[in-house]
C-alpha cells in the first residue's frame, strides 16, 4: 500500500474498497488514520473517538488459513487472538484498543497496525498567556497551559513513538500593501505543535491569540480552544520612499540620473509609512555623515520635502519607534549626491534659424544656485537681462531681431559651497537671412 496517499484516501481505501485488508469501525466517529514512520514497521495507526461498538476485521485476498495476533509492547511477544472466519474475512473477537495487531501466514508476519482510543488521552486546554519576560520587538512567546496525555504506540520492535498534537493559532497583525501604500489588517492562522511554549513573530497591532485544536478533534468536527487576554503590541515596522522633483530645463547638465541627486538645487519628497498607532514616533534625520554620528536636522512629519544645495553626499534616514522607545527601527537610509557646479557659455547662435537647437543663447549649467546675466551691444546698451539659467536670449531687442555681429555678455553665478562662476565674453549673432 503506497504511503504517499493522504489519510483521507487511506481511510476510504481501508474501509470501502473490496480489496481492503484491515477494517476498523467503532466509536462515535470515523477512525482517524495516521501514517507512522517507516522504521516503526507499522502500516497504519488508527485513532478511535471512543471504543463503543469497536470492531476489527481482516479481509484476505482469498479464502485461506491465517492467524491474527496482537502485541502490547513488541511483536516478538505477541499472542494469538481468536477470530471468526466468514469466507476470506476474519473478525477479531472482542478487540481492544491500545494494542498492535498483525497477520501471520505461512511463517510470515505482515499487515501491522496499532489501535489507539483518543478518549483515553483527552485534551484539556486550560489557558494561553503571553510570556512578557521573553517577548520582545521581534517575537512573542505564548505559554500554553493544557492537560494532554501522550498519544503513543509501540513499534514492532518495542520502541515508543509519539503522535504530536497540532493546533491552530490565530491572531491579527498588519501587512504592507504596496498598491495602497499603507499597512492593513491581516488575519494570521498558523499551525503549531503542542508545545507548552509557542513562539510567533511579534504582531504589529494589538490583538488576542486564539489557540484551538487539536487536529484529531477538528477531524471529528469538534474542538477545544483558549484565548489570551488582549496583547498590547510594541513592535514597529515601516516603509519609506523618495521621489525626486525634476525641473523642465533642457540645458541643465546631470538633471536626471539613476541615483538621487544631480544638479543642485535638488528637490526630493521623502514619504514614510509606519504601523500606527503602535509607532507613535516618526522622524526624518539628515546628516553629512553616513554613520549619522552627527545629525544636522530632524523633521518629525512623515512627509518631508527638502532641497539639497550642498555639494557631495548627504544622508537621509527614516526612523520610527513606539511610545516607550523600547522598539525602534531605522527603516531606510537614502544617499543624495549633489554634483559639482559647472557653467558653459556658447559663443555663437542663430536666432532666425529654422532649427530650434541654436535659436536661443543659453548657458549649459549644473548646480547653479544664484544666477544673473546681461547682454550688451558694442555701444554698451543693455539688450537683455535674465536671472534664471534655464532661460536665454532669443536675439531680439524691443521685439526685433538684432543684426548679425558681435555682442557682449556678463554673467554672475554662484554654485554649491559658494563657488563663484562669473563669466564674460563675446557672443556672435549669425543671421540666415538679410535684415530688411
């Protein structure tokens, strides 16, 4: 008989099929079929829910002579038990639970089984409590008070094996919903062994623990259960995100990159999420040191919009903790790199060109924090003035294109760290058509 069949299939196989061997009936419910280890030598262990009207029979493959035997501790010390034969079926007279049974035929022993009466090993669940001395920010230990005699049987060689009871532990926690960008309630149901100490991951919200079982009672449509008093959560969990706000300027160098930062001023929106109300403290900390040995600024709003103007690397981390500060988490640390300042000035442009690439006099820049520029003609008259490096001169004065020729520019600019990037020089205006 293949051991990979499930208990339910085995039960039907034994109790219904015309090719069945052992037939077990009795108790107030169907027997629970348990598959012992291969080393036990047993084919099956049957658990009865009470032994009232317990009957046991064996059907051979044909009408033959065989002997039914049973043992209390080891098969070598077994005894023959009387049977009543009808055709090829042998009915055990007055069978008793708490024994191993097998068939002996032609000097060969086979078909070893064990019968247990669950009612003689009753489960009594008395209480469930949180062990406050062991529970911490990562785990919770539960103390399970119960009376549950061992469900044990003897192998054919006299060894003792125990059938572990399994229980269902249910409680609530929170889980992160990436689509909704929020923590939401989650019902947890874990299968746990029948130890008196049960350790679970610390829930992220207040909850009660409900323990029910065991698997045998559930199989028979019944259950025992105990519930803890309300557990006050202290564990904190968070998520964090950073979104850079880019400018539209097409003449800005290193405007966009695969990492946070680039050309200053760098504007970033930081958003933190935490399992409130347990996580009562939320803060964004800024530092120029990756170890945060010195914290330059702290902001206690979950959303922080910040502009970086200092060159080099800056570090921003999101930290959370509970009200007692007994559990805290550094959720994530972001590195923001601000590029060195640069300013490049063209020396020629064509304002009436049909191509848009060279129709404006624009600087190429990076990390410019202050800017002011002027355009003059050869007589020193101011033709254009601007304060935004993203803008430029279209080659007009009072609404008309200026003639081809050399003009003069003066630019005063300041980069990160107060670096001066002043420029002055000639700009040549070229016309593709003659001025009328």
